[in-house]
């Protein structure tokens, strides 16, 4: 059958040619974004993995993962070249019984990042716990109890607007509210609430959408059998909405873990020798500042002179940070999928 005999056959036209050109523009733009992201990712993996892993046993740089940041001393002594951390350098001088050895020092270029890993885990865990508790409670009220009105619409609009507030503004808010007004100083507690409030709009919005997705029949059937409103929500609504709520936690984890501006005002120190639990009283744990991976990357990348030694720490810290966020997010995804398979309708 020829084109002339088929009235539905495609005919060349300027509009179709323009549409195909537009399709290729969209396709190339998508591939360009993906390739740019992949280039950044593989650059960090290639350079960072050389810091974390070794070619000889034990194959993992345990000193980098389990040590604390130190200054690096580079020097030549008795015809040999040495690169030592601060503690090792002092021990070397004591062993050689030498008062001073001419050496070049590089800040934060030796040791490890264990305090930063611990601080990041504590900040993410505490802030997401607070955000999920407050966010789910707010979503339950807005979706299950509140009646549609101008006040409720205004609250929803405010929540949406809060999601677009820059993180530095949340940092200043946390500094003024928790550090100064409440007197919590630079501490885990100040960082937890600051980061929790920053991610709260995402959690509330996603949780409310997850609650809306649960069929109304679940509620009506439970109420018809004599259950109270709260029993219905707790037994028939929340379990089925939990996978969607956990999706919001995955988004929140990625944002909370990577923020630098809020924690530099409220929770993070450049250097801290003691870990949060190394305190006299257990209650002091919540009022201890911590080191954190994003803030450490910021300091090492922008606040000290750059050289080959600091680059090794920069990429190694970034690689561990990406791996840590990926592990936490993967755990949330596995839990979400498990709940999704358990509760189906």
C-alpha cells in the first residue's frame, strides 16, 4: 500500500521536523546532566577510594577510618624522607632525643575522620527521629482531623514555603533560638532541632500524601465496626501509609546529611578530641558539639592552604560521606520495601 493510498501515513512536514529536533534537544540535555553527575561521582570514587583502600593487607586504611584528624609533618632526617602525623612526630622526636626537627606542617592532612563519621551519624539519626515524630503527627492532624478551611490552607501554604527557605536561614534561626535563647550552646541538641525543622516541610508533605493514598474504605470499615478515630488511624491507616512516610525519610536523610550551613552555627566544631559519650554525666551527652563530615570537607577544602596532602583527605572524606549516606538510604529503602510487601491492598 502506497502513501497515497494510506490516508493515515506520516507525511513529512516542518512541524514534524521541528518536533524531532526538539526531541533530540531534550534527549541530549538529559544525557548531559547524567554524564556530568557521573563524571563528578566517578572522580570522587576514583580519588577517594585510593585514600580509603590499599593494595596490600589489610586493604582498608583503618587509620583513616578510625583515627582523629591530625597535622601532617613532612621532613627529611638522616637521609630518609618521612611523613608523620602529629602524635607520631612527637614520639619520633622523643625517641631520637631531638628538641626540634625542621619540617613542613599541613593541617588536617594526617590521621583520620572517625569523629566526623560518629558526629554525622548522630546528627542524622537524632534530627530524622525528631522530624519524623513531628512531621507524622502534623500530617495526621492535617489529613485526618482538620476540616478544610482558610486557616488549614494557610498552614499548608506556609509548609510549602518553608521547603524553599535557604539552609543558611535555618542555621541562623537555630543559632538564635536554640544556641542563644534556650542556652543549649553549640551542641547535638541544637543541631538536631535545627536540622529537623529544616527537613520538616518535606516530611509533612510526603506523609500527608501517603495518608491520602490509603483508601477511605479502610477508615469507614473500621469506624463501622466500632473503632475510635485514633484506633482506626493507628491500626488501619498508618501501617499502609508507612512506605510513603519512609520515602520522605529517604529524601530527608540526603538533605540533612549534606548540610553544612545549619550545623556550623549550631552543632559542629572544626576539631574536637573527645567523642560525645566521653563525658562525666550521661545528660551532658546532648550538650556536646561534634565534628561532621560535610563541615570537615568544607574546612579542608576552603579554609586551609591546598596541596597534594589535603587533596587526599578531601576526596577520601567525600568518598566515605557518599558511602555513608548511601548505606543509610539503602537501609530505609529496604525497610520501605519490606513494609510495602507486607501491607498491600
